[in-house]
């Protein structure tokens, strides 16, 4: 199984102005650092590498499998917004797009993990013996930045603010690790890996 980001989110879950309000920063002299802090905080939670195992803002992914499974195709990175295409390689090496009437997307628009099942009376087609012979392209995430649950947005703001205010791993005055309270905001949203 391979998971490839096809189209990243067009915006971050929080804005630069929201972070500046959180920090009470005036002016634009630190904007580049603050934008990087937002990206870093979001990456800590979002996508394939993120702690949550979820997609936050709408983004398109491709899941590659060596063959169709016996039953359904579980899709990582909830919430599922849509299944955009299923393409497979047949025994002759030709790429074929599976007709959308041959499968059903389960869980689209829900906050839980989605899956793709064969439509009633349909069976998965035979594939050739190629790595990644089945490719499911899907869109995942809560939608727009403002659709991301408030606890997750708050966690991103907290982590980005932490990065801004604590630019080093240790303090000169007292050597200690600065705790990150954002974990309390995100724990309920974490998905177990597939």
C-alpha cells in the first residue's frame, strides 16, 4: 500500500491574522516566521505523517494497492469527502478507469474513516501482477479551513504560538522542556493506523 499526496490543501486551517491575534503581535516583521510556524504546527497533526492520521483542510490523495481486496477498500485519512476515481491495470498492462457505477463510497461527508465497496451485483475486476495495480484517488478533509473542528484549530494556534515564543529547545534561565497543552485538544480526533 502506498499513499501519495496528489493535491495539497489550498489554505492552512488557521490564518496568519488569527495567530497574530493569539500572540498579540503587531506589525509584519515576523510574518515569514509565523507562517512557517503555522505550517509546522499543521504538519504535526495533518496528513499521512501527522499525529492525527486525518486530513484537515480538503486535499486529494492516491492510495495504491497491488490488487483489489476481497471486500472493501479502507481509505486512510478521514474524513472522506469523495472518491474521485479508481484506475486499475489489467493483465495486458492497460490502465482502465473503473466506472463509478461499479462501486459505492461509504462514509463520504462523515467524520469517520471511509471505504469503497463494490456496488450490488458487481465484482472487482482482475488486475495484472503489477505493483500499484489499483489506484484510488480520493479527497479527504473537513472541507474549508473554517470547517476544521475548533479544538484542532486551537491546537494549531497553541503549537504555532509555542514555536514563536520558544525558539530554542531549552531555556537559558532554567533548562526545562516546555509542555505542549495542545495534546489535550487533539487526542479525541486521533485515528488508529490502517
